[in-house]
C-alpha cells in the first residue's frame, strides 16, 4: 500500500459508464461510473489508488459519482478525441488544473483550464468559481497531451494549432500556468475540413518523442522529437501507415501510443469494411526517419469493431478501445517488436448485460505520459513501519537510478544521507520529514536539488476487525475496523473504510496510518442448514381439533398468532406458520394450509334471534368440505323464508327484513362432498321469540 506515482492513474472512467481499476491484477471492471463520452475523458486518483474525480470535458464527477460542486458547464465536448487532461499543480497536494479542448464539430473551440480544490465540499472537491473556464487560446480542438518537464516536477501541456503547422507548449509550475507558450513549427500544415484534426496526440514517457494522428482527408501520422527542457518540437516526419487509400466512409488513423520503454510507436486505424481495426507498430529506436518509417508493420487487423484510442496502463501494457464493444483489447508486451508484442483481443471484459447502451466508445482517459512509468514520474517517498508497535520506520524513494545523492531530515533533529535509510524515533508523536534529492539536472554539469516534505503521525496502532461470524444465506454484513486509518486495501481490492459482504469466506484488510501498515483477517462461515416441517396441508373440524407440531427441539418458536412453543391446537381452517431460531442456526419457517374436512353435519333444533349473542342464528354449527351446498328454510305454509349457498351465511329469523313469528320451520340441505353423489337431508327447527 505504499504511495507511488503509478497509482494516480489506477482508475479509468470512459465511454458509456465504462471503467476499470488497476487496484487488482488483472484490472477489473468499475460498475458504478457515471461518465458518458464518445471520445475523450480524464480520471484522477490519489497516490494510494483511491479515485478522486473524473471528467468528460463537460462535467466533473467526484469520487461518489456525483457532479462535483460547480463542476458542470465546462467548455469541452464529449466528441473530442482528447478533450481533457487533469494535472496536480507542482508543489501542491490538493490543487488540480483540468485543461480542456473542444471538438472539430462545434463553433467555439478554445483551450481553457478550470481548477479543482480537493479541500472543498468535505474532501469531495469543487471547481473554484473564479478559476473556471479560463480561456488560454483559440481555436484549439481535439488534441491535448501532457508530459513532465526534465526536472520531474513541472508539466508541459501541448496542443495543436488549427490551419497551421504549429504546436503550442505551455508550462505548469508551482507558480501557476505560464500562458506564453513555446511555439514550434513542424512539417505538416493541418487545415481544410476540420475533421482532419481528429485523432490522438501522445508523448513517450521519457518526454523525448511526440506523435499525433490526423484523420479525415489527411490520414497522416506525425512523429517528432520533443525537448522536455525547452518545450520545443523538432525533426518531425509524416507518414501514412496504410498503403491502400482509406475508404471514404472510414476515418483512418486515430489512436496513438508509445511503449513504456519508448522504443515502439503504435497507431490504430479504421481503413475499410475489411479493416475496421488495423493496428500498426513502428520501431522508433532505429536511426533515421527513413528506417523508422520502413519499420512499420501490421500487428493485427479485424472487421468486427472500429478501432478507437489507446492508452498505456500503470501495469506497462497498452489498452485499446473498440467502438461500441464491451471489452478492452491489450498489447501485453508493447516493447517487443512484431508479433512478440502479444496483442490480446477483447482481453478485459468491462461489464455484461447493462441497460442503456454499449460500454466502450472511441476514447480512453488521458494522463501525464511520464507518470505512467516510475522512472520518469515525479519523485515520491514513502515511510513504512515493520510493525505497528515499534518506532522504527523505513524510508523509500520511488525511483533512485538517476539520483546522485539524498539528504533526509526526520524532524527529530536526526539526519541521514542514505538513499533508503531506516530511522528509529525515541517517542511517539507527529514529525515532518524532509527529503532533498540531488540529481543530474536538465543542463550539462548541473546538479538539481528537489525538496519534498511529508508529515508522519507515529503512534501505537493496528487494525482490528470484528470477531469471526457465521451468516445465514440472506444475511449481509458491513465489515469495518475498530480503528480509523489513512488508507485501506481489502482482499476484494476495495479501498474504502468498510465493505459490504454476503458470502462466506476469508476477508482481510490492510490499513495504513502514518506509514504503519497492519493487517487483520475475519472469517465468515455459513450457519448449518436446518429444516422445520409442519407436514402436509390438512383439514379440521370443530369437534376434531388438529395439533400442529414442529420436528425440532428448542424454545425459540413463534406461531403466527403469537403462540410460543413447539405445538399448537387448532379448530378452524386458515394458514398457519411458525418460525424457529437457535444460536447456531438461522431463523427458518414453514407454513401449512388447513381447510374444513368432512365434518359431521349438525343443525340446532331451536334458535332465539333476540340479539343477546347466544344462538341468534340458524345454520350449520360447523362447516364441511362440501363442494355443493344449498340450505332452504320453509314456513308451515310451504313458503321459502330463507335460502343460502354459503355455509357461513345463516338465517337470522327474518325474511326481507321482516321478523318471522315463533313456530316450527322445515329446513332442507342439498350438498355434495368431493366427487361423491349429491345428497339431500332435511329436518325442523323451532324459532323462539
């Protein structure tokens, strides 16, 4: 979990809500991104691989995937090849410049910048209103790239001028942006139809090469030398990778990327129906322009997807997006010439079965080229502890091959000149560590001194997870450590302070606090299966109650009527259920349906409908399972005074709301049970008033 330059590019958001994270290997899909862009985008993470924000050139989203405060209305365009690049201002840990260019298809095409302050909105960041959409130059569109200055601190931002052979190089330093650019004339004038400007621009990580693709009628690649001390572009060469003219319905060259070692250049193109994807490789380590151009070879061609942009990843592989695809293709060994570069088609699945359209489009995020290869990135240093109790730390510089010497000040009066010293403090506390790196500077015989500081909080601390726990199948559990930390890394690859789990297994957390990295593990098991069984659905009669009983022993039973215990006695039909819980098992339940059975038919011989609640109605004393039922009552004159086809509806001694007199009445019941024959029974009842 050490901080490092590469982790600032660990999360990519692009296309139609697509994304991948390099916090796991191989990279995994990001499922909750909200970005939508046909082409360019930028993503920013901190030194520990935690996403900070991302943009499509129009809106900026924070790490919660919400539009950042004041983060909409930027002057970019979702259909610009390279619409943005986000850069942490040298010397700052919280202030980011987002440089924006527009598209060939719009009228207003400025180069602008907006500044994000990551201390705002509770650490989610906000675009500063007074430093938003600041125009630098116009018209500038489709192409923007960034690379480190030779001093490894400052950053060059380079754009292409329209209807011109010129490039503009702007330098961002700790003092801010120098808005007076270094202007370089090259061998190719880009003008005519504005689609000629479509295509990527990239730098090699060492800052020695620049390459740009121009689609449309031009269909040319321009490769040139770049001086990362002066910002000057020189020695340009122009070539067309495809010997056959591009068909009019296809845009030609589009994607550009350098291998991490800087010896290979890759160009993607869509030339025709049979070559919607053509990937070319050039060996730019060869001496002379002619040899470089002659080294071009076709790595692969396909006819199923349109070639999109390419981007070097923090794992030193090159990723290729294909328009409307659901996966990324990968050049596994990009520094190897020819087939040995190992092009892997559709290697990284983005996400399947997602509503709302395809996932990839034509673009991938834009980064500072140098920051993707550790030896060219800005220096970083980290402090780690062997354990979380002792006061000894290990200090490490991110890259030392070009370091002449170093001086450490540990903030307690002690110093060291070792490149990677160990130091033991006498007491816990907060210390400011200062590192001065001396390296060969950008000018001959120059020794450059670079100063870095970092705060260290040294305390006796360690991460502690909850006790092991058993889960039921439907359970979810939030796992959170008992102590706070600065950085988190879970076994799932997540970097949040807690995770939500629903499956048994072993989960671990590595947490870092003030350079102390500690680890703890929790094991989640599955509670054993158990079954409660009330038996099959059954029937009941009033005079024959039914006992419902579980097959389990214990005391934590609850029936639907609130009764507790392993059994209940019932006398009427309905739906009955019981739940059971034990300390070692989950809460489980079973349900049984009870209907009336073939109960004995019984009618009262008299009834008194006086409203006292006793024997007020005449009918079956208990229901039966009869499929056919009809009850009729007649007075002494043979007139029907009551009739019902429902066993639950009984005679209340009235006919059409008129009370019937005291006397004897004849009743007749016609019924059929099951598949048996129809039966008729009859009798008399005395109505007493």
